[in-house]
C-alpha cells in the first residue's frame, strides 16, 4: 500500500521507490534526468532502489513519478511506516533469480566442462552443448534482454546492454558456425592450447562463453539482491523490537488491542517482563526499566509517577500504568529506524565516483567494440574474424562489479552496523572512518556485553559463601530484574539447581524478600535490610564501599533462622557484581541509587 500523493508535504524532501533498475548506470541515468527538472535535487541509490528528492514549494511529487516513468523505469511513493510490518517474507524477484540461477548452473556446468576438457568432447558434443546452452542464454538471461530492450527504446545503454549483446552475439555466432561453418561437423573438437592460431572463427563455437557469462551474472545479481534484502531488514529488525499488542485502560476496563490502534493519551498497563508499548509517561506504579537497547547500560532505570519511558524498553519490576505521548512514526524507536533507512539512502563520495564511471562505461565499451570491428576489417581480416574480435570485447566487458560492489558494500555496512547496535548517520560518515585514529566512548555498555554478571561474593565471618549465594540466588530467581537474574545465574553455575521459594514479595525500588528452606530471606539495597533492623558489620560495609569504588553494583543479603522459632537469629552477607565480561575492564563508580 502506497502513501497517497497528497500526504507528502510540498517544499521538502520526498522519497521515491524506483523499480526496474538493474545496474548503477540506471541509477545514474535517473538521477541526471531528475536533476534537470527546475528546482529539484535528486540522489538515486541503486543498492536501496530509492531516490531522495528535494522539491520546491508547491511541487507535486506526481510530476517526479511521471519523469521517472518517461525514463523507462517505475516510481512510487514509499509504503507508510506502519505498513513495514506487513512486508511479506517472500521476495518474488529473489525467488525468480534463485530459480534461474539453479537451472542455469545445472545446464551450464556440462557445457563449460565439454568446451574446456577435450577428453569429454564426444562425436556430437557441440550439438549437446547447443541443446544445454540455448535455454540458459535465452531464458536464463531473459531479464537482461528485457532490460536492454527497454533501455534501447528510450535511447539508453546500461550494463544490461553489454550483457545482452555479449551473450546473444556469442550465441548467434555459434549458431552461424554450427549451421554454416565447419563447427557442426562430426568429430569437431576444441583443443586446449596456450598459443592462438589465426582463423576466421567459423570452426569454433562460443556457447560456453554465453552460458557461463549468464550463469555468473545471475549469481552476482542473486547475491546482490540477497545482501540488499538482508541489510534492508535492519530497519524492520528495529521496528520488530516494539510490542505488537497492548493492554489499554478505557473507562476503567482493560482491553487487549493491536499496537496500531493505540492513540495518544491512552493509558495502558505494562506488567513485569513486558515491553513498554510506546513512548509515554508513568501515571501509576513504580518499577525498574531495562533500557539497554537504547543506552547499552545493563543497570535498570528506576521509574515512578511522572517519569518518561521509551517504547520497546522492558519493564523489569512492578506493574506500571503509562499514558501514551507519542505513537507510530513519532516514537524514538521509529526515529532510530528512520535514521538507519536514511543512512542507507545517502551516497558516499566514492559511490558517486563509481556511478559517474559506470555511467560512461557502457558507451565507451560499445565504441571500443565498433572500433575493433572496423580495425580488423581495415587490417584485411575476414569479416568473420573481425566480428569475433568485436564480440570478444562485448563479452569480457559484461561484468558490472564497479557499479555493484560500492553501493552494496555501503548498504551492507550500515545495515550490519544497525543489527549490532551501531547507528551510522550516513555512508559519507562510514567512508570518513578511514581517517579516525581515536575513539571516545561515553558508556561502559557500549564496549561490554550489556548483561550483568556476578563476579564476587563476600560473606560475614562464620557464614559459608556458597550457602549465602545459593539462598540469595533462589530468591532472586523469582524476580525479572536484571540484577536478580545475574545473581540467580551465578548461583546456578556455582551450586546447581536452586531451592523453591515461598511467600515471595518484590519491594519496589529496594529488593525482594521471601522464604527459602525455612529461612526468612531479604535481598536488595541496604535500606531494605534496615527495614528489617539488619545492619552491615564494619567488615561487610568496608567491602561494600570498596566494591562500589571499583564500579560494581552491590546487593546486600540478610536472613534469620527458622522463621517462627528463631526470630532473633539474624545473619547477613553480601554479593556484588559488575557489568560486562572483560577481566581488565575499567568502569566508573556507580551511584548508590544503582544498588537495586
């Protein structure tokens, strides 16, 4: 579904989805055509198949579409952002290319083998080669022939022109040699020699050339298309981070609706472990929010009433009621996705250079082929030999790696960066990184795993550290909090399966409490232990201060004996952990508020 033309504001930049481009020469041709329109500045990216156009005030984008169509290609305004999720996984063009490539490969390999290995050249091998190569050159290369014909109708020449002319010339010459020359005689062979002998070419066939070029170009187009699709999935992957459904409160009734139906001002519920549906403000509840997908920081952010929250972050603590303030394309997540898409649409200087070269490459090759033909004829060679030389020029010029490699490399680079959490502002920025000699990072989560890990346990004298970790891990295993999960994972690694927890209670902003194997246990901030009249001994307090000075996040643990029988038997210990998994990592000391 396309956006209505009227929905695009005039006097700004618009984006067009271009169809029918087969090489960088096509993109260069469309770009030149659009830039000839008064007041219009265009940049066409072959890799993303999009044009970014700046239009004057009160200019109808429909005129741009008509201009592109007069050039011989198709254009349309892009689908709405909300429709991105509806993109089907299947790609008809990619499927068609895959089928052509597989069938062409199966047919071409025997043709090349027979032409290159004399031992495989049986009596009528040349006719078998014709039967195998004809479907490849005619059907397998049909997309190239069709594009060449369309460009010819508009007086243009692209890489497809070279591919079509080269493969058809090799095929037609082979037919001439088979039916009117001596190549079709029984027992004809192609010897494998390092020296070239002068001949009129009528005794040789070039079916392996036509079929081989078709197969390799199809392979290049297929892998190019697949790379573009995978890199283009970066934006969809970002949008996939968001929630799909949301529990909305309307007239005091909780209703489950798709995220697309959420409106600004709606209040929705976010339970522990759920993603926050969209950007908003907390109206009720207190919790810790895991915002690592935005900041890289593994320590959750404590939020309460009137605090702002971001869509796609995870509620790691209590129940929240949030009022939506931004939805759809206005959210921070959508803006991140737009940044990735905009980066892929731009052009680096090296890409512009490649486009300029590829734009004149095809005409130059055609001129060289004509000059070759005329030169051989003027030198007194037979017409058949001169034609053979001209065909050779066209065949060897078929591959279009120049116009293919540069835009695809930039596309894949920005897309892969987005998938790994690195948002690159544009291809020109990626290009300029070759001059970088110093990198400054402002967050530890940028260079670490982004997940908290238990690194140490400090127990009071007389208390077994393994037992302390086992009990604390069992209680924390019942919590969704990232700190709790780090402690639980560390306890499992050290002690194996954890005991069952009963009467579990999460105290918002402080920690958790419950009963483990008859022990009334409390794990969290020092203030939570103080609520239970538990105080850290000087040695434990000193260890806590030392850990915090090293940038570690500290969690305190306290418990009594059997709950009912020994209310005065209280023990206390301490566990602490650090972000990341780098043994020599240096981090800043975290504020006390980060201690759960």
